[in-house]
C-alpha cells in the first residue's frame, strides 16, 4: 500500500512538474515579452511638436492638477481657441450639403485628360453657382486650420449643415462630453474625404479658367489646393498623411496637363510661379510622429490602469472594440508601462522612423528588418498585432517617394518649357538648360538618387526615370492615361479622336 502511494505521489510530482514546465513554456511562448534595456527605454520619449506644432499635446492638465493622456480633448481645446474665420471646416460642409453637384461628381474627377467627359464637366463649371463656390474656396483653402475637431460619434458642425439643407441622419446624435476620452484610432476623420472631393472641383475649375485664358486664376487655384493639403494632418494619423499626398499628386497632375497642353498660355514668370508650388522639399514628407502617437494612444487604452497587458485585461478590452469606447487611457509615464506595452510602442516607433523618418545612416536598417530582429522578444499577441499593422507602413514610404519623383519630373518639364519660351526651341539635353532654370531644383529620381532622364521626341519631349531601361514604358511627364471604356465600345484614348469629323469618329469606334 505504501509502495502504491509512493508511486502515485511520484507520478503526481512528475505531472505537476510537467504541467509547470508546460505553463512556463506557454508563458514564454505566448505571453512573455523581453523588457527593454536602458538604452531602449531612453528612446521611448518622442518630440511630438512636428505634428502638434506646439498648439496641443497628448498630455493635458486636469482640474485637479494631475497630468492625463487625452490627445482628443487637447486638440478640441486648442480648436476652441482658434477664431472661426481661420477654420475651413464649416464652409466646406456647407458646400458639401448646399451644392452636392459640385461635391462628388464623377465627371469633375476626370478633368481634361478625357475630352468627351470633360465636356460634361464644363456644363457644370460654366455656371454662376460654380463661379461663386470657386471664389469662396480660394479663401477657404488658404485658411490655416481645418477645424473639424475630434469626436467618437458624429461631427456636430456637419450635422448642423445637413439639417440646414433638409437631410436626416439615421442615428440620434450622441455628442461627446467636453472631457470625453476620444480614441485616436476610432476618431472620425470626416474632413478627409470631403476635402479631397472639393479639391477635385477646385482643380477642375482652375483648369477651366486656364482654358478661358486666365492663367493667373489657374495658378491661384492650384496654390490654394496645394496649401490646403496640409489641413489633412490636423488629426495626425497615417491616413491623413496619405490624403495630403493624394491631394498634392492631383494638383501636380493638373499642372502636368497645363504645361503639356496649354503651355502657350503662360509667361516665363507664371511658369516660375508654378515651379515654386512644387519646390518645397517636404512636399511629400510623411511625418511619423502622428502615427506613433495614435498607436501609443491605442496601447494605453488596451492596457490596464497600472500599465499591464495581461490576458484578462486584453480579453475584456477586445469585447469593447465594437462599443462606444474602450474607456480611458492609462496616464502612467511611458517608462512605467508594462514590458509588453513598452516593447510594442518601441518597435512601432523604430519601424516608423526607419521607413518614414529622415535618417541618413547606412547602418540604420529598414523597419521590417528591424522588426524581424525584434520579433522573438515579443509574446504571441504582440507579434500578431505588429504582423498586421507594420506592412502598411512600408507602403507609405513608396507612396511618398512616388509623389516626390512625379513632382521632380514636372518641375524639370517646366524648366524645359521655360527654356523653349526663351530660346524658341527645346533643349537637346538637361545639361543645355539655362543655369538659372536648374538652380536649386531637385531633378533627382528618389528611387536611385540619380538624375531623371530627358528624351526628345518627334512631337516634343518626355521625362523618364533615371534608368528607363529598368522601367520600360514608364513616362513620368507628360502623364499617360489609361484608355476609357464607354459601354461595349472598344478602348480608345479620347485625345486620339480630337480633330476628327463625326463620320471619322464613328468609323474608329465601330472598327474591329
């Protein structure tokens, strides 16, 4: 009997040890995160001023004098102090609901690259209503602040505009209290889509004014839209940066069309003014600090008030994702958060800096290579989180470089056209351009850091990548457009039909 008890105790002890070992193994496999070392901890502190511009901060001082993390409230408090005449938002939403034909019209987004569709746009643009909207936007798009604010639910200014013009909302308005905890990842960004759509109208009307021999108005319109792109960053997130880039790319595309098809409408001085719109070296820079702040805000809300991220807290927070709010963020200094929260924030910031920051260090590797080196130091939950989020950050770098290359190509094209205006002929090469036309110009290809290529053609010239042999068919300027399809008709470029009689067009369209 005693022998049997001993055997049972021995087996039990072995099982306990085995289960304990499995528990330890499971903890280190799924839950354990290696704490940051002293140097890594020192790198957690970030200067947020590149995105806040000193107007607000993720930290606010509460009524009791304590320091709390609440970037949404800080943004709203700052906006409340800004004069209404400096804000664009109320005017934009009034146009959106008061003039819907000019807000989201597909024809306006095509602009003049497709003449048959452009003809439909002209019907909208050559109206007194369009002229009044355009004049208003020249002022609105030059205002320094968007002014949409941060809300977890509906934006009150937009609802007021909708109700003013008789639109009903499907849900009851739930306003955030003045001290509401507004998550940056959830916050509505209603300004972005609206801003981009109204930019399309403004650029279309600008080009129409060029067709009507008003080049100064064209330049004024492009300048207003280019300046307005910065307003997309008022709530600093990566999507705001990408919308900024999209608006600026659309503006450059409009300038591209102008110097390709209507360059004779400009003087040398006016072409110089267009060049200056594209001269800012940070035109397509992506400021990583805003995305870093949004991520830290999310981590602080997923964590418990003591900064921990244990499975029970995470499970409870995950169940709240579909609800109104995750609740308040922990107000602990970042150096006091749990090892799991700290390493998530640290890796995310390092990836952002390496992929989006202006770092000229050959030993400062790419974001994804850094993450792969760090991945084994994370628990399984943290690995899954970053596996999902980080790939998108690398794509933003390519979007930025692509935009800068396009801007450089169009600037070089403007210089070429100014040379022709001065001398009556196109230059034979970039090296034969007047020196003042190249002074201070970035004519480099960001992908290779070598000079863009210039090519003479039978009917003019083209700007190509630095190594066109590696990118066959890629023409940076003038921009090439995909064929359009009208119902079941064959594909064609609209410009191929220009100058044809109706009978000739019919023959082309009906040809096999």
